[in-house]
């Protein structure tokens, strides 16, 4: 048996607190239908009815979230926790999503890596994936199975960004260094990439001049 400790109105819902500090939201119509009253005890059957309502709602909420964009296991859990769904309901929903392959952290890591490899460093991608709840093991597997190259990554970022700077000016050069280091690339990687880029630009300019002389 459980007892209702609090029933706080929140818009068209009630925030309900049971003994043991379990909290959840129910719509006012559901509260009336279930005849829930503060300080009353609820039977096991009524408790199970409430859990069924919450599970169906949490599952619909999770599917709606996934319809907007792909999510990690942790992101779904965090979203449902913010909706005050009980932990047992949340993990039941997660099991359902995993069973039907609607969430898959390995696949998420692979997709994220493929999408961000031309704009972020390995360090930055790893940091982002950790934040999204992806385990070290899955991140390592994603990198092993991908064609990610730190050199290709910084080269792609550099080609897009370098045009904003006068690379013959030491202050501008330092600004570019800071920008790239801020993207997660090591200073040694940044210096090597920038030096190669400047050399390529000089060689390209020489070739253009020589071709001009030939015409």
C-alpha cells in the first residue's frame, strides 16, 4: 500500500508525491477517474494502474523525442527524468527502445563521428560523446571502425577558417592558432597544419605567377 503525501496543482496536472518520496504527474481528469485524494492510501491495483498510465505516456514521449532527432540512451533518460517519470518506468521505456533498436549508442557514436569529423578534433568529438553518455568502449570502437584522420580533420577546418586571417601578420596568425587549439587540436598539430597550409599557399602563388609568365 502507498499513501499520497502531496497533491500540488501544476496547470492541468497534479504533481503527486507518495510515501517514499516517489513523485510523478497525472492529469486532473486521471486524478478524478482514479479518485485520488491527499492523505489517502492507494491499493496495489491502483498503484499498478498509475504505473501503466505513466509507462504509456513516457513511451509516447520518448518516441516523440526520437522523431525530432536521434538520441543516446542517457539523453532519453535525462529527458524523461525532467518529466518526473519514476526510474522504474524510465528504464522500462529504455529497454523497449533498445529492443526495437530505436536507440543504439554505438550507432549514434558512428553517426556523430562521421558528421563532425570535418569540423572537430578527435579530442572534441570524444568530449562531446562522453557528455552525451557514450561509454569509452563504444567511442573507441567508433574511431577504430571509422576513417577518421586528425590531419584531414584539421586540414578541412583550416581551409574554411584561414581565409579570415592575414597569415603574414603575427597577431592574426596567433588568433588562428588560438581558434584551432580551442577546437581541441594540440598545439603541435595546429602548428604543423598551419605551416603546411602556408607553404601550400606560397607554392600555389608561385605556380600561378610562373604560368602567367609563360602566356
